[in-house]
């Protein structure tokens, strides 16, 4: 899942850094800065290496970088789940510069704020958006659809979480739950479609019901369905990755033999 920017060190071990990548067609940094102020009616502005939101009182690390020849392939790979088409990839390939914004999130509220910041940059000339801290890419139109009717508990999961990563042994796990403040989940010895559905339902269960989950509790998708035991995963697949590491941890779901 490359190219990915490394996040800066977090001050709070239980906080999460979300990184967004927005390639775009700007002649230079000054054109982007002017477009950003104009398109957001002054709500957003960048000064130095900081992106500021004057209305919501939020700020993010802001990096304006030269074009990256690997960007099209990166979006193609990260856009497999979201269905990025060839026309969009052509636009990505023709980008002139890339903006990276990084911010401390780890909650639905802060994920919503950085999602809004990313949308502001798309409206200022960005051609697509990739959530680096998840490995998931979107067209400008798709991100705009989410933002037009954003319901945090419903939409932020689809924007910031990837629940279809498969290891060589068939284990399936999620990535990106740290962006919205929850543990990721891993499942082994299940068919991919079943594991993917379980990951998604369990993810929404955490977001919507906000249960106090404890080690060795059980979970089932519906009455009479398969029961799974919930345990802490001691060795998450990306525990050593600065970009993807989830400071909240990871749950493992294991089918209970009936």
C-alpha cells in the first residue's frame, strides 16, 4: 500500500494520527492557498506547515509536495474496494502536486473534522483522496457524496476503515478503526465473505452500540447465529507500522464450537 507518508510521533499513546493524501492540479503552492481560501469562503487557510480551520478551531500538519510518479498505482491499489475507475486514475496520474494533512483523531468527532478538511482541499483543486492511515482511496465525487449527507455513525466507518485485508493463511482483518477511536478486529479460519461480513457488523456494533467490551466476552450477529469469543489480539499484523498501528489495540473473534 504505497506510497504512504509516515505520521509524526503522537504525544498521547492512546491518540491516533490520521493522514490524508490529496493530489491535485495546481500551478504552485500560492495557487492552492488562494483557491483554498476562496472555495471555503475563508473557513480554511494554510500558513507555513499548518492548515487552519477558523470556524471549528482545528489545525493540521500541512505538507505541499512535488508530484509523485507512483501516485496512480497507489490510488489504483487503494481504490480497489471503493471502485475507482480509469478516468479518475488518469486525473490522478496528471496531478502536479500532492498535499498531505495529518491530524490527531481517535474519535468520531475528530474523524469528521479531518474528513471535512480533506473535502476542503478537494474543493480547492484536489482530484482524489487517500486515507493513508487506512490504505483506502476515493474519487473526489465519492468523498463528496459522503460529505453531502454525512451521518458520522453511519458513514465514517466506510470512509476510514478497510475490513477486507487477507493474510496468506486466509486470516481476515480490519485496518483504520483507530481513525474513529476503536480497536480493529481479526478473524481466522473463516471463509472470506463470512469473515468480511462479521468484521463489518462487529465494527458497526462498536460504533453504534458503544458497548463496554471485555476480554472473553462473546458476540453473535443475530439470535441463533454462530457465537464468537472476543479476546485481545497480542500481535496485530501491523503492530510495528507507524502509519497503520492502532493504539487502541485489536480484537480477535474466535468461533466457539457448538
